[in-house]
């Protein structure tokens, strides 16, 4: 564990552990947590491995993905700093059903299943916070399925670009810069698109004067116009 990393303090700012007392956070940090520094492309866990902990991304990016029998990869979720993954399976006693791999250098916090179960037994409200987190992930997956079934490819790309912006807050002159956290190919897989189609849509939006592309930085020139394209 890095000597300069204040683990109890970090735990205290995570919503899941926000109600715990300093002594409890200190005990959890010492007995139930491990920090892992991982390089780009390293495996966090694979399908079939036992789920004995869940993980929080402190820095970096992690992808959750599945592989088809032919070896084709489908990115299911991209997990960034402050977000967790792997919680649900701790309560089923089943192995992992997806793979997790780092997309950059990462600092990951692993919190053991034993520590989670002990905290649930001590404080039932902790179980409710765990359930809320699992429910948010389920809601996100349902939203993804709805998008794949009902939205065109271009609508999915636009939705991704605007995902950090509340459209209700937009005014016609609003601009927004989106820095793609991972490669375009990874984002395309996340949206169930081919990399070629994803790039083609970006260039179409640029030709329409809606965005400007500078490598991984996408400058949205008018959020309201982008949100209504190609319906306008």
C-alpha cells in the first residue's frame, strides 16, 4: 500500500462508507482492503474466477467485457475513478460472468467479501447502500439494452457524447468538450457499433458543424443542436 495514500480518508468520501465512524474506517482499511497498482492491459479477473471481493477504481479506467466463442469482444461497461464493480456476484456465491481488464495504469481498491458481510451484519443500512449501487448498475444495463434496440447508431453516439451533460441545462449557445477516456474502438464496442461506423459518425457530425475533433478531444459546438440531430 502506498505510504502517502490515506485509505480511511478515501473510504470516508465514498457514498458506500460515508456513515462509518473513523475507528470503523480504520479497521476496514486494515483488515478488509487492499490497494493494487496495475499497468495497462492487466487482468483484474476472468470469467469463472471466484468472486471474493469487489473493486473501486481510484485512478485509471477498467473495462468489463465478454468474449464470444469466436473470440469477438463486447465491452459491457467502462468503469472510471470513484466507481465500483463486481459487487453483485458477492451475494450469489457464483464465479465472475464477465472479464475485467485495465485500460490504463490503474490504482484499484479491493474490498473483501468477508469485510462486506461483517459490515452488513453490524449495520443493516450498509446493505441498503450496497443494494442501491447494484440497482443503479442494473438500471444502466436496462437503459443500454433499450438504446441498442430502439436507437440508431448515430443516436447512440450522440447520447454518449452528451452523457455528461443534462440536456435540460443546455441553451443554444452551450459548448462542451468531451475527452474520450479510452480508444474509439473500445467506445464503439461499448455502444455495440463497429469502430469504422463510430468514426464515420464523428466525421459526419463534424461535417455538419456540430463538433470539432482533436484526437481524443471532441468539442461540441452546440449541445442543443447536437441533441436534436438528425431529428431537426
